[in-house]
């Protein structure tokens, strides 16, 4: 029998999906950013849970307050991708017994800060002893089921866009783990992205209300992986004409001999949104985004997967990113 190292997170999910099956009330099950069940003819209850684990999700130097805030951000980002505002949440904490009272106060402060930042209450949960720090958040929302934005709605001819540039988090982590000497002007944006990420909730809500989005995904597992997920779920190919690389990531790559495109494509935890847009509604999308939207390509029926058009050639973008139990997808 294969071990979890061989199965990976996706293999584990497939096993659980077969075991649990699909309920008659299920509107969105496994395989998207959120889950949803029908509660009336039009309304659905939207559910989201994501956990932060100290050994895999907390970089060196991150405070307990920052870690707790990040746990909330990761969950909110997935609701942002669906154009849904969280109404309430609960939190389950697994705490090593050697943590101090000060650590617990910092965790509480980080949770409270994030809940206030995104405008919903955390109303309860559970605590337990564990060998590793674990912060598991579950969010609840209600939405119009007809307006829920999934990964599966992209169509040929749709414009592919993102809500920001990529590479800062990946560059920041490399700078941290490989102890690169960093000029101040580079360290600030890289470590801001690493330690204080932001979910694009207001932007996701505005884009959802614009009627321009056909499909959307949170990019926390990496830009390349997110593009491949949109391609797979929507049965389209994605032809890129540019890779949205941040200025700081480009400068870091040039100074320390990295491929800037790899930092942008194969990092993770940037929490931008990757969306497909109706060409007829582009003006509405850009108006809603208030300058925070960048087109990077187009959906096509010509192939499956993701390719980059560059200097007259098409380069295949690998399906790589973050997957628990494996080093990379």
C-alpha cells in the first residue's frame, strides 16, 4: 500500500471523497476553494476550513500573532475567490504544552486582528494538546447559489487576469532560509508578503458583483498550479502572454541569480486571485478592480494545460506548486 508521501494531499482527498460520497444537498463539494450546500431554493450555505501547522506553514521569525492572522487570511482568501463575504467563523487550536501564556495571548490577538480586518466574528471553537502548533479555522457564509463563482466556468475566449504581481513570498522565503544579504529596499516588500499576507476580500466581492467573472481561484498554492486547476476544472487551455512578476522579485532574482519567472510561477501563499473574464465585461471588471487587475492571457480550446507565448514560441508551464506530504506538486 502506498504511503502518504506517495499519495500526496490530492490522493488523500480522492480517497476521502470516494468514502464520503455526494449528498443531495451538495452544491459544491470536493475540488474547489469552498464547499456549499443548499438551504433554500436560491440560497446556499458556504463552508470553508483550512488549517495552519507550525512545522509546514510558519516560516522562521514569524510571531504567534502573525501566524494566527495568517491562518484566518488563508480561509478568507478562498471565500474572496468565490465573491462571498464570511459571516462568522470558529477556530480549533492544537497547542504544544510548552507554549507560554504570552504565546496564547499573541494567538488570540492575531485571530482578533484578522477577524476585525475582514469584518466577521470568531465565535468559538475548541482547544486541545498537540505536538505541533495547529490553528484550524472554519468559516460560514450565505450566498446566492446562482452567483457563486467556481473554478469550472471559464470558456474559450475569456481573458485570464490576476489581482497582483507574484514572486515576493517565494523570494522572501529563499532570502530567509538561504540567509541572503538583502538591501533594505528589497527586504521590505519581500518580508511584508511573507509575514503579513492579505486576502483580497473586498476586491473579490467587487469583481463578483461586476458580473464579469466566469471562473476564479485563490492562488495560495502557487500561480502555475492555480492556472492548471482553472484549466482542468473548466476544460480549457490557458495561453499566457506574460508572467506577472513583482519588481522586488525581479530585482532579487537578478541580484542572487534566480529565475524570476520561477519565483512568480512556483511559489505560493501570495493570496492573489486568478480569474477568467468575459471580454464583453472587461470594462466593468477593471472599474470594479480600481486598478488592481492585470490581464495575463486567454482561455483556449486549442490545447489543455498552460503555455506561455514568448518570442514566437510556446513554452509549456509545468504543473507545480505546493502540496502537503510532497515537496512539490
